């Protein structure tokens, strides 16, 4: 079994609900996000698990849906990295039909990451 991943980036703002008023994440703030889409499986006759170029439709969706947006206006849930990872996993499955997607990771910074892996 092989595992590959491709990283995509976007910039967006959000404001998290349910936090104490003195928590910095309850204020509107932004991130330069990166999103890893992980795939796994056996290789094909060329030696690919999946052609990286075939993942381009996910980048098109990401740019059209979340790039330079306020995430609270885009999604109906509290836009934590955890919930964004789950939401983006489902979207990746729908956009990349047939791709053997195993996980999606959302990085808010280079030191923080949330992963959704069903």
C-alpha cells in the first residue's frame, strides 16, 4: 500500500463561537491555510497511486469557495480546523470522484494541524 498527498493553500478569515470573550480566536482573525489531501492504494501501470494533476479540480473548488472569504459566511458550522477538515474531506470525495482519499489535514499555521480520517 502506498500513500501520497498534495498540499493546497488558501487565505481566509474566521471567528470561532463558544469561546470565552478574552480568547483571541473569538475575534475575527485570518490564516494562510494549507490543506493536505491524502490518498492511498496500490500503484497503477505507470506507478502512480493517483496522478497529482487529477487533483486540480479540488484546487478549483477551494479557490472558488473559501479563498479570501470569511469562513463564517461560507459554512453553517463553527469553522474550527477540525470541522473544516471533515467538510473538506467530504467535498474532496465529491469533487474527485473515484480518488482513493483517506484523509484531509487542515493547517492554520505551520505548527497546528487538524486531520479528518474516517
